[in-house]
């Protein structure tokens, strides 16, 4: 009888250790996924001053667009936590889309080789960001599933693991992405 109770206790201890270690691995996987995003965001932040300088001479009347981008970049540089960085990068993406709209009114700017090269580099980084955001969201989903499902939810609550937010488009970007594209012929 005592042997059976001892075996059950040992199994429970190993189960708790296994669940805890799984939660730690999932949290670390999510943090690693965000580190990949951070690399791409840093490259994008480094290109933005060059883009602003290339555009400045052409867009004298669009100073609010350039100020929005500069302010959003500053906020992104100041962000420290994952959640702050997600919010700052959503704001920066929105500001960059405002620049794209403003650029349409300047055919000379769109033909500038320097501007074209910067646009291509930013486009490449945006594509890489999309890929690493998907990976980050997948890692976040795995962690959230483990934090919310039984029996790991019991340990998650005891050890301070919590549901984490996804890296999403944000309400402004989501509304724009759901609009039908406007075609001009």
C-alpha cells in the first residue's frame, strides 16, 4: 500500500516537473521568436531616417507625414517590453503607410533611384517581418494553449505564467486590410 502511494507521488512529481519545463520552453520559444522580430525591426528602424531624408526635398508640404514617421520611430526605439514594442511597431507601420499614400502625389520622387532602392529594402524587410510575426504568433498560441488548458493551467497559475498577446495588425491596419483595393485605370 505504501509502495503504491509512493509510486503515485513520484509519478505526480515527474508530471509537475514535465509540465513546468514545457511551460518554460514555450515561454522561451516565444521570447526567441520575438528576438527574430527585433532583428528585422532594427533594420527597418535604421532605414527610416534614410527614407525620410530621400523624401524631404520632394515633400515640403507633407511635413506632418514625416513628423508622424519620426515620432513613431522614436517611440519604437524607446519601447522596452514585448507589448510596448508591438504597440510602437503598429504605430510605425501605420505612419509608413501614410507615407506610401503621400508619395503617390510625387512622380519625380517615385522615379528617384535612391527612393526606389530604399523602398525595395523596406519592402524586403516588411516581407521578412511578416514571416517572423507568423512564427511569433504561432509560438504565442502554443504558450497560450498550454497556459489555458488543463492540467498545465494549474501550474501556470501557480508559477505566474499568463496568456500573452499576439502580434497583430491593430485596429487601424485591420480595417485597411479588409477594404477592397482601389484600382485606377
